[in-house]
């Protein structure tokens, strides 16, 4: 039924290839995406750093990073992100920093954000953000501790 190539059947080769592909997807961190498959609900991750505000990205300036689509307000922002994505990616895959500090994940509002020590953190809402900010450094320590276990939960 399956032809053999160098002693390995096509079926064995196909199964091995699928296992390798599955393993590579399993190691990628989860990302909070909108129903349209966009990170940050289409907001520009670079603008938080360069403009100091949440700015809507454009489909004309999209970039796919590890299977997730990010949008940018300009080609320059897109190029900056493509050159160094880890500099601009939100922490905890873009999930709510307060929730992660408490041991679970929750969606976020791109308008509820803060940069701390060069890292972008998002929260569920502005009121949750105010609670998180009451002890941002403590919540970041808790989030950093919790995230490795949360990102590998099914």
C-alpha cells in the first residue's frame, strides 16, 4: 500500500513529519488573539513604545510573527517589529497581566496598558489595570512566576 523509500515507508515518514510539526507548535507561547486572529485587536505594538499611546494598526502594514498577525500604523513600525519582535511583544502573550499574576488568563483591552522596565503589559480593563498598578512590581514578579505554567496549559 505505501511504497518504501530507503527502508522507510511513506506512512512512517508522514507520521514522523506530523509529530515534528506538532512539537514545534506545542513549544510556541499562546497569544491572545481577537476573533479575526489579530494580536492586540489590531493595535500597533510599536506605537505603545514610540508614540506613548494605543494606536490602531492598518491591514496595509500587517506582519505575521509565529503564526499571529500584528498590524502597524506605518511601514516603519512594521519594520522595527520585524527586526526585533521580542522588544515590542506584550508580556504573557498579550493576556491580562492581573489575571496571570493571579494564576489564570483573561482577554485584554488594548487601551488598558502600561510599559514597565521596557516591557508592555496589558490588562482586562482600565479598572483592573488600576488594581494591578497598586503593586505593579509585585504583580509582575507573580506573573513572571505563573506564566511558564499557564502558557503550557491546554
